[in-house]
């Protein structure tokens, strides 16, 4: 049986990964966008979000492998995982595209 702290840490890590694309103006946390005060486009955020999704799933597969082997997964698993990752990204999306405009940031 996997310890609860590993599951909780993994889910919190996914929550952070899902929001990274929306809460900063740099590509992949390190590459500045050209020009001062310029914002990343939505398409760059989407690409970045997909890369973070792949990283999160790879980490999950590594954890699964470490505790006893990887089970076969159908397309349903990946579809539900992407939807959950999208729900985890909701706070960052709301911050970037809705709340900042109302706050004047």
C-alpha cells in the first residue's frame, strides 16, 4: 500500500504544475517573453500547460513503477486525467484571464 503522504504530495504537485502556465509571464519559468510588460499569448500558455501535463503524468507513472509495476491504461484514463488536470488549472486561468482585469493588475 502506498503511503498517503505520497498521494497527497503528488496531487498538490499536479495542482502547482497545472497553474504554472497561467501565473507567470515567462515561458517554462525561465525564458522571458520579448519586450517589457508583454504577456504570453494563450497559445504559448496552452503548449506550456500540455508540457506540464506530460511531466505530471510521467511523474505519476514513475511513482506507479516504483511501487510495483505499471498497469495497462486505456484511452479513458488519459482523457479523465487531462480533464482533472484542466480542472486543477482553473484557479490560474481565472486569475490570468478574468480576475486580473477586474483588479487592474
